[in-house]
C-alpha cells in the first residue's frame, strides 16, 4: 500500500507486532458499510465516476459473499481488515478499486468502523439487559408476597420480600441500560471524512455519509474524529458498572445455594458436579458471572492506559483499542445471558427463607416503631427498650413474638398485647407501605410500572 516510498519488505518482527487482522476482522461488516457509504458519496459528489463506483460496490458485494461463505482470504501480509478488503477488491475489480480510498484514510476509516461496532454492541447489550429485567420482573411478581430476611452487613436486618429483592436488580439493570443508551447518543457522530487528520480538499459531503451510516451528524473536528476513543471507554465504563451489578447478584446466588443458607437451588442443567465429591452441586455459572467482572473492568483500565498521554492525532497505539473492547463485550454478553438463565430457573426455598426472615430478631425495629407510635416514646428510648427486650428474649431462647407480655411490661409498663400484631415478619413487611418499600402491594406496583416502561 505504500510501496512507492519503500525499498524493502517489513522485517518479520515488524509484521508480527503490526498485524491486527486476527482481531479486527470482526469489523468486516462495519468496514464494508463505511466503504459503501464513502463510495456512494464520492460518486454523488462527482469525485469519482459512476461506472467506477458501480464496479466498487459490486466488488464489495462479492467480498461480503466471500466473507459470509468463509472463502475470503484473510491475509496477515495486509495487516488489518481495511487493507485486506482493499487488496481483495483490487484483485476482484482491478483499477477502479484504487479510487475508493480518495478523500479517506485508514485513520477515519477505523474510527468509523469501530464506532459503528461499539454502537451496535451498546444496542445489543441494552436489549440483553431488557431480557434480564423481564426475567427479574416475572420472578418478582411471582414472589411479591414471599418473605426473606433483608440484610445489612450480611446480618439479619429486617424482613423483606423476595420480590422486593429481585426488583432492586431491575432498578440497577435499568440504570445500566440507560448508561449504554446515553453513551450511544454521545458516540453517534460520524468521523468519516476527517481523512488522515486535517480533513479533505475534495468536495466531500460528510452529512451524506453520516445519514447513510445512521449517524446524527458529522464530528465537528477532524483531529478529534480520528484520535479519540472516549466512546469506547464510555461503553466500557458502562460495562464495568453493569458487571459489578451482575457480580453482586451472582454472589448472592452463590451464598443462597450453600447448604448453610439453603435459600435456593438451581436446576442440574445450570450447575456442575464435582469429579471427586459426589454430593456436590456447584454454582459455576454464578461464579463465572462474578469473575467476568475482572476482565471487563480490566478492559477499561487497559484502554484508558493506552489512550492516556497520546498526543493528537492518530497514533498506532490506538490499534490496541479493539482487543479489550471485544473481550469485554464478549464477557458481558455471556454474563448477562447466564444470569438471565439463572434468574428464570432459580428455585427459591421459600419455606426456608420465610423461616429465616423471622429469625435473628428481625422485627426489633417494628417493636421500637410501635413504642414510638403507640406510647409516644422518643425513638432513642424505644431503641433502648427494644434492645433490652431482644436481650431478654435471647436469654429465654425465644423470638420477640414469643416474649411474654410480662417481660415486655417489665421493661416498659405501657406495653399492651396489641404489640404482637407488629412482631411477625408478615406484618413487618406489610406495614412498609412507603413508596419503594417492601410491602407486597408496593412491590406489585413497581412491577406494573416497570412492565410499562419495558
Ligand atoms: N489497524 C489500524 C488501527 O486499528 C488502522 C489505522 C491505521 N492507521 C495508520 N495511520 N497506520 O488503528
């Protein structure tokens, strides 16, 4: 491609460090789309002749056919996807192929291809997250009235419903999907026509190629267009946050499935056994979802480190932008898919969860609130009395709901037996009717709202 200036072939090590076709071949569809848009625009502007444009477009169609049927020769000697396509085009149609690169550089070409790819990945991730949210909504509705312990510090805190717990993740994945949608909006500008770095002296129409490729507008600065990868970083940041959410839910599934918790199980087809311990059923999928977070956050760190300190405009460092992005989106796709399957299939042990919901003095706050509401105690005093009641119940080896009235009255004379109405985990959940609270009606209301939004 640059033989005119060079008298020798590249050294083997030069080729080895330079070649990227093994990675960027994944951009083939975007590369063809970009070339078609560029070619049509060149012809419409009279920069190349219509006959040449037709030959180029036909050649690109042939290349698409070869790539899809597996016969396309991806060759290391042509370095990357852009030059592989152009070299093949030249073999197929000869002389007119040389006109395609008029008013274009690989710098704006790769920026365009990569933007299109990341845009598609963001869209697809949004759809996949939506499917995960729907799976969570279904389970939340099903278990809107089923009790489980709510935790802080992984210590029993207050009873909640399992539906409420699932809905917490619907909210998280909703924000995640929003971050991908936001990133998409910001990235949806056309770099094509920035050429090498300074723009083009040809009368190109960057608005036309923008329309053709589904971009909202051309990017406003040619140096920026070929040299920033913030769109990739932003989507990796969104992916990292999503992966963090996925790993929290994965961790909960792992914990719920330990025999000591016994809160849930997964069907055989979503677990693995052990080659030595016959009794084992391992939540490998959940563990791997949890682990993929490492790769995804690693990708963000890798790319931001590549970009840091690069002078304007393009530097070959930027060829290292693709492996982390591809790896992160592959990992995220697997993680969201595996999590969706687990959410659909998880079998909660609702009896065991309900039993645990009432253990650990989980309604102590309800007792304190009752003392405030019914007897007018200041909350701090009520907290103290309740602490003493818990201590007494612990001594007697009973739960708060079983603590004799006399023992409660010994601590606070005004207590009546009306207090027992609030001491069950059912009553505790049912009373939390504040917007976004755990009461089954509230959970069902949020489910209904989310169904409309999705
Ligand atoms: N394969 C290159 C990349 O991914 C394409 C751009 C090459 N540009 C250049 N000036 N050498 O970044």
